[in-house]
């Protein structure tokens, strides 16, 4: 059977390994296969893969786990999410794991934990992991409620997968020498690193429509983000909600756009927008892993040209 072009394939998130300790609203697990294709199309292996709006960082983690870049840099403004990354990457992984393994997951203990002000970074990291696992959809924005029925009627503990969390945290900590985390503003990070041609950037900002409902820091200057991206020397890929104002910004700054379909965990087909300098890699029929030796040659040589 003839394979569909990449632009016509629908990615099922269940087919992608999950690397992040977060169950993140707006997460990009579905995009991982496309990011593999994007990076394979480059004429070089990036020295650094950067996520200025890291969140659950599934894309960046996948890149490092699959050795598609030398190093990974994560930037996150939310201090609660940032506390988790700092704990895992800066020597606190085992302590965080101990708290996860010993926690008595009940509604009363959850409410007590989440109503308390964290005294240390580790306290904040652990509370964030719990909050992410017990609130509906993993949403951590103010006003989000606890799960009621949960998965298969298991209630508040239905997403509390202790061994899965331990395994993922261990795996990330094993790669901590290749991962750097910065607490701060993603747009400023882009300004500071715009001159670097050896860095590629994956830009997944809070979306214009759903961002306020999903994230603590949902308001950003989208126009300024697009303007800053015109100064960036390295290649980049942006994802956005597929709405008129974003398409207009992309057109204003002469960026390439492509609608992409994905299938979420509820098997619903959804559409989002990819933005970059040149998305030709997305539109052509690329060799697939089953097409050896063609695929192997493609991974080594990309499109065969010098691309920026």
C-alpha cells in the first residue's frame, strides 16, 4: 500500500513513547514524529535543542532520549513547573522519588498538601507533581478542580502511576548532564540566543484561545514573539492554534505555515498550525524507517544541501 505524504498522516499519541513526568494540557506528544522528520531534514545535528516555553517538555525530552541533538535547554516561566525540572536536574531526583513512593494518595492528604505553602523547592516540586496528577486534565491554572470519577472510576488516584513516575524521573536524571534548565521568560531567552546558528528552537507558547484556561502564565505578546523570530539565526518550528490572527501574524513576518492534523487521547481528530521559515520537509514524501537503505541514507544526508 502506498504511504500517505506526511501532510496527510494523522499522528496517534498512543504510538509515541511518553518521557515527561507531567500529563500536560496542550502537550505535544503527537508532534514528536514530525519533529523527528524536521531534524532529519537539517544538514547538521543541532548542538542545542531549545524549548523556550517548556511546560512538560515532551518534545525536547524525546529529542535527547533519541539523540537527535547534543544538548537540551528548557525555559519555563511558571515557578511551580520550574521547581520540578530544577529538582530532577539539580540533584533532587531521588528525594522527589522518595516522596512520590511514600505518599498516601487520598483526597484528604491531597487537599492538605495543596493548601499548604511549600517551604522548599523540593516541597514545591512534589506538590506540583501531585497537583498535575489529581486535577482534571492535568490543568494547573488557578481554579482547576480535582478529578471526581477519574480513569475507570478510580477517582483521585486514577492518574497516580507511582512506578511510571519513578521510571521517567530516573531516566531524565540519568541524562541531566545534557539538559539545562532556566527559570524565566521565553521571549527574552530567544532574544539572548537569536545570534546562535548552532541552536534550533521549538516554540510552543500558550495558545491564544485556550491558554488562559490551561496555564498560570497564559498572557504573552504574540506579535513580539513573531518579530523576535525574524532575528533568530538557527532553524525553528512553532506550533499554534489554527486561528485567523495567528495566520495573519505569520503572513506579516513572511513565515511558512502548514495545517496539521492529530488524534488526541480521546481519538478525536484535531487541527493545529505549524509555522517555520520553510516547511518543505513536511510536504514532501519522505523515506520511512521501513525503506532501508534509503531511510538510513536520508538520516545521514538530509536533503543534501546547506540549510540554515
